[in-house]
C-alpha cells in the first residue's frame, strides 16, 4: 500500500446530501442509543472521537449504532490518526428537513426531564 492509497482505504461511505431520505433519518433517530449519540454530538457542537461518546453497550454494538447514523446521513465520520471522529451533518439535515433535528433534540430534552435520566436511558 502506498501513502497515496492509504487514506482512501480508510475512507468511510456517506450518502450525498441529495440521497438522504427522511425515513432513513427517522429510523436512525428511533433508537435510544443513537439518540444519545446525536444528543452528545449536538451538545459538543464539534466532532468527537467515537470513544468520547459513552454508551452502555458493547464496542461492536456501539460501532453498529454509529454506522446506522452514518449510513442514514445523520453523522459524518472520518479517521484522524487512530481516532474515528464523528460529527453531526447539521447543515445537510437542516437544509433537507428544516427544524427536524432541533425538534427531536428539544423533545428528547423534555422527555429526559419528564422521565428522569439521560437520553441513553429512554
């Protein structure tokens, strides 16, 4: 492997903005663990390493949740050194589905206040 091909080998597939579908986004957001990931990234307002998002599940299950979010177009992931960084595709989501992400995050905050605990617990 040459240095020119190494980055491509570690590239991750993401849907183009035009290919992001509402039903895929809603499915990705329908799981409490994935909602927790989105909430954590939204609060951070920046990319985070996957290891910085604590989930009460196995590493393979965590990887699955991040992959569902990425394939739905909710997050963008890239490798930086040995870390896989994740960030919300807020600009894309806001352009395609105005207000959706903010509405979901506001509803999640309300649910957490109503039921107690954090997003990963509901």
